[in-house]
C-alpha cells in the first residue's frame, strides 16, 4: 500500500485535508481488516470480500452438516446393532441351556420329580429371555421395533404378550437410503403367530371410484399412467387419450369416452366387475401405447390387433384397502357378516359382531378391538385378511358363530381347505406307510367294523371328508362325514340311524385317526362323534416352545417333551441365522461410519483450504498495513503543518 501524496500544488486546503483523511481512513481500514481476519482465522470475513470463495464455503458447510448428521445416524444405528448383537449372544447361551435340559429329560429314566425340578429351570430361562427381550440401550428398547420406548414383552393373555411394533427401526444413511437397525421382538423370538392366512379370495368388485394406485393391473405391475392412441379404422381415425391425470378407473372410462366423442368415434368404454369393456361401435379399433409405458396392457386392453367385437379386458385385480366396501368383497358375492365369528386366543374369547361393518376398516377395527390380543390386517397381496396372535404359549382358534362369517372371510382356522401338513402344530398327519393300507377304522356302537378308509394322497381336510364318504358309500354304510358347522372338527354321524354311536380307531400302521382328532372325540348332536380341533394357530418361536417345554416337564408327558425338544433345537439353528444377520448389519454400518468420518475429514480439509487464513501471509500484510498507516500519519502531519505564509 502506497502513501497517498497530499502536498499537491495549487489545490485548496479543504481538498488537501480530505485527501489526508481518506489516506488515513484507508490505512486504518486495511489494518482493521487484517486484524479481524487474524482474530477470526479466516481468509475473508464477509461474503463481499470474496463472493466465489464464500459460495464454495457455504456449500462445503452444508455438506459437512449433512455428513455430520449422517455420521451421527450411522453411529447410533451401529451402537444399537452392536448392543442387539450382544443381546443375541445372551439369548443363544440361554437357549443352549434350555436345549440341554430338554435333551437330558428325553430319557424315561428321569423321574417325575426330576422333571418338575427341571421345569423350574426352564421357567427361569423364560424369565431371563423376557428380560433380554426388554433390554434397553440408552432410552430405547432394542427389540420393540419403531415404538422403541415400550417394553415389548409382558406377561398377559395367558402367556407372554408381544406389545411392541412389528416394523423395524430404520435410519436415513444418505442418497435416499434407509437402513434397518433393529430386529422387532416378534422376529427375534417368533412372538407373533403364523398368519391365519385368508383362505378366501376377497378381491373386491371394480367400482368407478377405485383408485388406480389400488389396482394391481393386468400385468401385476400396477397402472403406469401415460397416453393411449386409438385408431377408429374407417371412422374418426387416430386420436389420443391423455390419462396422466386420471386418479380413478372411472376417470379412465370418462377420459376415453370424452376423447372418442370429441373425435367423432363411435367406440365406448365401460366397467365390468373385474375390468374394462370396449365396444368398438360401428367400426374396428386399434389401440397403441403412446410413449414407453405399457398402459394399454396394464389396463387389460389388447394392442396392435383390430378389435371388431365387444372386448372384455383382462382383470385389473383391485386390492383391498381400508375403505373398500364390504358389499364389494369377493367380486360382490354375498358374504355372511350378520352371524359374526368367535375368536379364542388361549383363555381369551370374544364374539366379533360385524353386522354393522361397512368397510374393511370396520372389520379390522372390530377384530383388533376385541381384546383377545390378535391383529388383523390386509394381506400383502391385497386379496385377503390375515390374522395374527401376539401371545406366545397359547392356541388361537377362529370358529363360526352359527353362520359362515369366518369361512367367508377366510379366517376360520380349520376349514376344508386346511392342509393336513399344517395340523398338530405343523406335525401333520402320520398315515400308513403302505400306500394300499388303511388309515381309519369306523366302528358302530357294538364295536363291529363298518368300513375302513385309506387316506393315501389326501392333502386337505376336505379330501379326508371326501375319502370317508366315498368309503362309506362303497361299503353301503349310511355314515356321513362333514366339517362341523359349529366346531373346528370333523363330524361323523349315521344318517340312517340318527343317534347311533360311532367310534374311529387307527388302522394298523397308521396314526391318522389320532392326528385328525377322532380318537378322543365327543358325542355329536346327531350321535356319532365330533373330533377335536387339531389345527390351533400358535406363535412358532422360542417363547412358545419353552412354555410348552415347561408344560411337558410338569405334566411328565414324553410325547410333548419330545416335540418341544425338537422345536428348541430347530429354534437354536434359526437363532444362529438371525445372529448372523444382525452381525452383518452391524459390520456394514461400522464400515459406513468409517467411510463417513473419512468423507467428513476430506470436506473439512477442502473447507479449510477455502476459508482458513494463511497466517504467515496475513501477518506480513498486517505489518505492511501498520507501516503504511504510520508513514501516512507522519507524512501528513508534516505536510499539514500550515503557517501564515501558507495562508498568504
């Protein structure tokens, strides 16, 4: 910085003073700015000093803030998974102890008293498993899903109730990615029952107000909006229909018909129960997609072929939604919702009244609010209602209440479509190994054999009922079999002699009668026998297995003990797999934590290069500014030392 000359010839004193003040001010400003930069440690203080650098610094600051937040997310997720990994190690140790107890008591050499004592050990292990399931990390429960402030496991409902969330906790890790950082307790312990899978297809009737987003579409890929091109051959010719703004299937119909009318074409489109119906009118119609979408195929319409007659498009498969009217269920088939259904979940039983239900949401609310610890929800494919129990250690059963409601909704736990392989907690039905051998022996009240039944090849309860009736017909016996309307059981009665007692026994080499619940049956209202319900739904996991293991030990039941021991062994293998999943997730997040820290360091380096001060250069400039200011002050003080001669 140079010293500004102020001793200019033949200028006024005021101008000379102004130049002096300006020089001093500029010197002071330069000195001040250098001092501020040094104090702040930044190469610029205000954006106006270096707009380009300021913009770049702002961008880097934002990037660093994002990286800092993502790093915090990743670290929190990593910590949660690491804690869960440790908890799973503890669970594994407890299950190995339970497995050892089960194995030791499989022998007939153990006494009833010894088994009672071992049952207390299992009870203690169960208590410890519940404590691990409720373990906290900070203020979060590790296995409560998204609702991580609630203890997920409590004693209730006659067993151990899972009251946590069924969705895992996820964190944002950048680029729109979400990572799972927890395992809900119903997955950890298998604490939710297998679904009472909707055995009935409740696909609703297609209505004008059915939203396009609620349709699976003819290709199963939804409805991908776009533009359709119609060619009314020999008539109005080519015209386009823009369906990008259509919201409902009714909009699709209206848009096509409006475009056809505007173009002077005679074709019309209407709705059927399942899809679109195209009437080509007086001519022929060709349909093409305009653009890269498969809209025509999604709507179930034929493309690149001349349509001469009325065309019923492929079914669009509307999905169930909470707002689906019950009157539209099952393609409009009349369902019995007046009778209601009975849900028994362990000691908890409720009769569900659906007579006033108008929508699927009403049906779900009635079931979920019944206080029997079950959860009803729409299936993933949108075609049925699924039902789950949240209690381990109890049996879930859904029966009729004098009508067909449970069957119509696909919620009856024992129906004609029930697979034999699912009976008896998944153990199935043990039939005769000889494919030509019999499985059931039907006897009258005198003990005389009426006929025998071969079940080889039977897959469902309906098949069993048919085989019994076929065998009775071949033997000219008046015995009839059916699935009881009021009980989840097979009913046998003598149609020719109402009230006549019957009995069912296992044939040699088969345990089918016992596995079908017919050997310890009760007398039916028509005489004959009513079997037992051998298809309860239960939680498949560790808590249920240990509760039943404890019960088998206390009851000194060799068969149940063997079954429970086998389940525990299977669960240990499953836990190893789950432990591996958690460990892999934890390792992946730890790697991302390191990567994000490295990225943050790189960003800080770039930011430092942009806005941090070069102190060596800054101090040199500060000294220069001090020197210039001092020189200006000294020079100007001498030049402005005026006298009378200057005035004259």
